[in-house]
C-alpha cells in the first residue's frame, strides 16, 4: 500500500502530516483475532515502510519499522517506540525521528 493513502487517512488540523511529503510502500505482517461476527478484534504485528526504487518528484524516501497493536474494545492503536528515517541532505547522512 502507498504510504500517502495511509497518511491521508490520518491527516487532521491537530496533526498535519500530508505536508511531510514522505514516500514509501507500507507492508504489515500481523495476526488478527476476533470472536463471532468481528467482535473483540485484536491485531498485533509489524508495519514496515520501504521506499520504492522510484518516487514521484518532491517525495522524500522514508523508511520505518513499527510494532503495532490494535484493540477494538479499547478503540486504540498502540505503537511501540520506533524510528522513522529519511535522508537529510545529500552527503550528510540521514534524519531519524524516534516515536515513543
């Protein structure tokens, strides 16, 4: 899945993330359980962001790894401490953000 689709679903005035221009593909490896007709849904796994070999212009290649847990009963998603990595400037290493 394209990261832009994920970010568009979460973009809001209190957390404007679309202007970041991050580009990546999102993959999730998770185990999801539920009872009967999708009651008590619980999903745990790993979400990986991997930049594709070619990005549209003005997008910044972005890598990340998140341990995730979705609990429908508590109506929340938990992210374990993680890192989001982008190149900072050519020849100057990369930029890292820690998510806690």
